[in-house]
């Protein structure tokens, strides 16, 4: 509930001249206080993007390239989100059935990251036997740095180490009260893109989200070195690991952590081969639990393996700074993409991008994956309304929390789609600001024209 004094403050700040000069947070050195006791508005933007992850970084670059005053707010210290901080650095899928279906800013930066490292892209004209063959592995450091460079060149104001604590919507935009390292700061934006993956901003603004009874597990990405996999006695390892679990030397959760397949875990050298189940990655408490439990498992498994023949020199050469989260909530959008829409390749009338991936549900108890490839030729699309919280005007959600049922979401959540949605969300937000209207009312012809100018592929 917004108090009267607070409401007056919001209206006054949105309408009048209490806004500080300069549009970059970094330029504002003094935070003045009003008589209301609230923090003054320190900066004013056209578009605020919250979350500099897979979708959000692309959204902010697009908004900046359109010349809009853009701020990007991120809780961590680098862009890329799950692609970099959670180390899931294998974006997919940009190609379907021998042709490119997603391009634009995401593809520009992913392909540049490969080129910077002297790497080769797969031959996308050949339909692969298994979809991961068309995922593009990027170097995390190079990809994050390319994002930083592109954000800078696009003139985006970046505020790392900050999170919104309060989001208030007035007639003419939003006030976001941010928790920064030195205290609360309030900024104004005419449109907001929630790219937190978890619809945190949508929730703070008071719009509905859909919670699910069951959630896919998260994963802690690792790189293990210091052993010769081929020389290991795999049968013995399987047996002693199970005995360790049965005797209580290892916990059942340790077994789930290695996806109940210690040999597979060692074969993949950790990588994307861990599961941490029953977590709520949307809240700080839930995320903390995931981080603590997964690292406890890691330590147990590491100690156990180092006692086994051939693994005495085992090293954890890399551990992602944060657990990768596959699923939390989805927004209750103006339109919801259902499983049938996805697998039938429905072409929505106001589709903003394609999406391509198998239905890909990781077992909620950990261990297996239910993977169901799409029928040949099928390429699903994403409608504008799946990015718009129901009843909102200039608030969008880009990334894995787009409005979709669980099965459709298990495919829509992948990185190429998140990047395409981020770019589309920025263009929709920009046009809503320019046309002084709501996102659901913008002229789609103009949106498509801009998307094409910025090398995105528009369905249909
Ligand atoms: C283990 C794992 C394996 C996967 N495998 C693949 C794969 O092989 N190929 C593929 O394409 N996809 C894969 N995915 C899916 C894909 O990586 C994610 O769904 C996608 O990256 C999510 O993008 P996003 O932009 O929605 O969120 P993110 O990339 O997670 O970005 C969200 C950003 O918002 C920030 N943030 C969150 N909350 C706040 C807040 N309150 N305030 C400020 N900042 C905030 C985060 O720090 C982060 O930077 C995998 C996912 C996981 C977890």
C-alpha cells in the first residue's frame, strides 16, 4: 500500500522538477532528501532494465542503440547472468532445420565471441542428430567483456551491485528505489523491463506471477581436472560410490548432486552434470539455500573421490560463482504460450521472435531429463503479450519468466530465445515511450521495422 505522502512524492517526482540533472547514476554525487523523508530521484531515464543477464544485457544494448536514455541495474558485478555468472556458456538455439531463426544483437555478440577466440561455428546447414551440437560454446570472460563494451558503446548507464527494493508506478512511469552499496537511491523510468529471470520487478510492482508446485533442479557448473578418465576403473567407482551412500559416508543428496551417475559426472568433468533439487531460486533465502547445499555436496563428493585410485590428483579447476537456476515463476501475461502452441509452431499474429528447442524438463527429483524434440519443420514463435504482465502499461518481462506453461517454458527458457525476447522487449518499450502509449497498443509495423534494422529475424 502506498501512503498518501508517498503517492504525492511519486507524482511530484514524475511530473515536476525534483529530478536531479544528468541522466547517469554515476554523475549524481548528492542524494537530496525531501520533507517526506524519502530519497530524492537521482536520475531519470526512458528505460530501466533490471537484470543484466542473458536477456537483459541484450535489451539494454538495443535500447541504448535506439538512442534512449537507458539504465541497466544488476545485482552481480558482470553482465551475462546465467551465461556467464552461472557459467552456462553454451547458448542455443539460433538455427532450426538448416536455417537461422534467431539473429540480432544476441547472435552478433555470440558469434563475435567465437571469432575473438579464433573458434569455428558449427555447420548450421546440416540438421544435427542431437540439438546440443548446434549450441555455441562461448568463452565466458570474452562474452562478458564484449557485453561490457557493447553496453558502453550504446551509451547505457550500468549500475552493478544494486537491486530494486521498491517499484512504484505512477501515471507517467515508474519510480524504482534501489538498494545500492551506499544506501537507497530512487530513479525514474518511463518504461521498465524486468529481466531478472524471476519476475522480481513484476512482483514488486504488484502484478501477478504464476508459481508452480514443482520446479526443475538447478545446477552448479564445474570443471574438474587432474585425472585420466580413460584409466579409471568405472565399475569399481560406481560400486564404492553407492556403498558410500548406503553406509552414510555420502548423503542421498550427494548422489542426486552427481545426477546419480558418478561416472557420467567424471566423464563430463563436472560441467553441466549436477542437480540440486527442491529449491526456490526466486528469493534471496531460496537462492542462499541452493548455494549452500550444492557446495556442501560438492565438498563431500570431492573428499570422497580424492580417496579413490586414479583420482588422488583431482582438482576443482573452476566452480561457477552462482548456481544456475532453471525455473522459478512465470509472469501472468496478456497472452500465455501453452504447450500445444509451442509444439505446433503456432505463428502468433503479433509474434516478436522465433524460438527453437526441444521440450526439455529436468526431473524435479534430479537425475534424468524428459527431452522431446519438435517435429521436423516446426519453429514456434513468441507473441508480444507473453512479455507483458497482464494489466500493465509499460512494464515488460524478458527472459525465462515469460508467460508460458511449464512444458512450453522448458523450451522457451533457452538463451537464444531469451536474447531475442530481450531485443524485442527493448523495441516494444522504446516504441511505447515514443508513441506515448502502452506496450499492447504500439504499432507493430514500426516494431518490426526497427527489429529488422537491428538484424533481428521477425517471424512470418
Ligand atoms: C544449469 C543450466 C543449464 C542450461 N542449459 C542450457 C543450454 O544448454 N542452452 C541454453 O540455451 N540454455 C540453457 N539453459 C537455460 C538458460 O541458460 C536460462 O534459462 C537463461 O540464460 C535465462 O536467461 P534470463 O535472462 O531469463 O536470466 P539470467 O541470464 O539468469 O539473467 C538474470 C539476471 O538478473 C540478475 N538479477 C536477478 N534478480 C535480480 C534483482 N532482483 N535485481 C537485480 N538483478 C537481478 C541476475 O544476477 C542475472 O544477471 C540452462 C540453464 C541452467 C540453469
